[in-house]
């Protein structure tokens, strides 16, 4: 029967250190709990804002608040749960570059079709 050679503790520590240097520190369970509490608090704030009639009446402030809170939640989920914060900068660029292009394209199309709808009399 073949035996498995015992791992050299010094070589194992060196491999672990090389892995940490290449991949950075990954979050602990406590970090995930903190992120979960933050996301829950933001969600509670969004729901609370919906039930404040004076805030809902101020459409510009209300929509801006909800979009800002949603953006914070999105970037928090991407950074921690998708591990983008801990990945190589190339992966971060490969995600954020197309995301920015898609966001700008959506904004441009909304602007163009909004102007078109106004000219056609579909919006007042």
C-alpha cells in the first residue's frame, strides 16, 4: 500500500503566503455578516422611504434617493459577494468597463427616445 508523503510545514506555509500575495485577503464570516446587516439596513431604509408620503411627493428627491441606495447595494454585492474587491484588477476592469458602457448607452437611449416621444406628442 502506498503512503502519502507528509507535507513539509515550511513549504506549506510558503505556498500559503504565495497564494495570499497573489489573491489578497479574502473576507471572513464576520465580514459577510456586516455586509448582510448593511444590505438589510439599506433595504429597510428604501421600504421606509416608500411609506413616507411627504418624501414620495417630492418625486425628484424620492427617485434619486432610491436610485442611490440601490446603487450602493449593487456595488456592495458585487464587491463582496462576487469577490470583485479581492480579485485581480484586470477582472475588475473587465466587469466595470462594459458596465459603464452599458449604463451610458442606456442613458443616451433614454434621452434620445424621451426627446422623440416629446416631439411625437406621446409625453407632455
